[in-house]
């Protein structure tokens, strides 16, 4: 019984696997629904990624990207008519990027006018310049002798050592900024 449902859903996905923007959107929507509906561990595939590779001739990563792109577009609840206009003007992936950088639903004509002549790289660049307040995280692992030295340097710039074994250091971010300001 379960294999019949899985087979039917996979057959639908195979039908939709074409390269037109609206078909890609429908394919991604169906992929999203199928992924949400099926517990892949209980199928012959054992994972969503395996199903994508064996049945759809695409990587699991590509399948997850399509779902991510679909969710970016879907979040604004555009009507079918609006979606058809947008997908007629933009590729599926470009529309997803536009929606990813858009904070609220925007009129279709406004989006088309603003982004139709821009490349995907130009859209990303435009939004990265306007969001310069983002922060970058660093994860560093040091051998113990260096970690001890580094800890004392950060403590000299405002970091406090944990008081209990399970507690965390405090003021690490500020200590880094204070240290950089002295350079």
C-alpha cells in the first residue's frame, strides 16, 4: 500500500521535471508536498536524497534547494495569476532570490520593473550592500597552550572566565572588538 502511494507521487514528480519557470515552480511545490508527506526512512529509499538521486536523477542537495526556493516564493501568497506573471518574467531561481531579499509582498508590476533587467549577481550585490550591519561568526579551535594564551589576552580586553564548570565565558564578543580596536 505505502509503495503504491510513493510510486504515484514519484510518477507525478517525474512528469513535472522540465525546465520552464512555472513548471519548475510546480515541480518544487510537488517535491515540497511529497517530502512533507512521506517519512523516507520507512521507504525503500531510506532518505529524501536517495529518492532524488535514484528516481529524479538529481542530487538530494538540489532537491532541498528547489524546496527552499519554493518556500521563498510561497511565503508571500501570490495568486496563481500573479505567479504566472512573475514566472513569465523571471526564472524560478531568480524569483526565489528576489523573494528571499524582499521583506514583504510587493506588487507584481513593481517587482518586474525593478528586477527584470538585473542579473542574479546584481540583485545579490544590491542587497548585500544595503545590509552591511550583518555580522560574521568565527569558530576557532586552538591547541591548549595557544588557547590558554588567547584566553588571557581576551580577559585583558574584557572577557570574564566562567565561574562554574558548566558555565560559559562572558563578554567574548566585546573583548574581540576591544582587541581589534587597539590594533
